[in-house]
C-alpha cells in the first residue's frame, strides 16, 4: 500500500499532466498588463466608470409624478434623438461624396421622404411636451439646434416656416440644450437611461 502511494505521488510530481476543466474548440487567452510591486504581481486594468446617482427625493406627490412623467417621456423620445444623430452622420458622409449643392439638396429631400415614410406617424403621436424634449435632445446629440439643422439641410425658408409652426405650439426650434443649468435634471435622467439604470 505504501509503495502504491509513493508511486502515485512520484507519478503526479514527475510526469507532466495536462488537465482540462472544460472542452473548448478554441483556446481563448486574455493577456492583461501587470506590474511586480514589492514581490507581488499586480494586475493593471482600466475599468468602466461607475456612476452613483442618489435616490431621487420628492417634496410632494405632485413632484414625484412630474419626475416619473419626465422619465417616461425621455424614454420615448431619446431613441429618436439618437436616430437623428446617426442619420445626420450618414447624411454628412454622403454629402462628402456628392459633387455640388444641388445634388446634396436632392439627396436631402430623398432622405427626408424616406424618414417621413418610416417615422412620421410615430412622431405625430408625440405629445407637445415630448416634442419639446426631442428638440432639446437633438441639440444634445448633434451639437446643433433643430433650426440650424433644418436651415442647413432644407434652407432658410423651410427653417423659418417650421420655427413658426413650433412657436404656434409654444416651442422653438432654436432652443439650446443646457445640461449644467435648466436641463440638469433631464441630463441626469438621460445619463441613467444611457447606462441602463432606467
């Protein structure tokens, strides 16, 4: 019995043995940087920022209602603002390939037609409050007011026309997004939406 135990110990220590915990078709290795500090190996890694938001406190039930209504409205319109950013980037890339302003205007009209077919009914269903939020978020995402975008893409007359329509509904296409000032609460909620907290 002693001989058998010694044999097993010798076998385990002197013969290389490869053990597999799981069978994989492809060996994946992750190489990460490290540093030896005082005889200890320390992993060096960059981790994502962690955001900690305090739980919202409300002075009244009415304030809480308005907060959650704002959250709901932002969850509805934020995807459209992101879409506007993507479409604008695509449009600008395509504009670079086109030979002149006339071709760019024609292309902008085609894109507008396509977007109307795809999204007009959904955008018409937005409330006035949601429309105002969308105007602000478009400025946040693109860095340009809605008025400036319409003016660049469709001309001054169209921009003035749509600005007049917005004013009739109590809004403005020229409104700027102010994340540090009056739109600070909107910014916090949008950040929570982006991070998947809401």
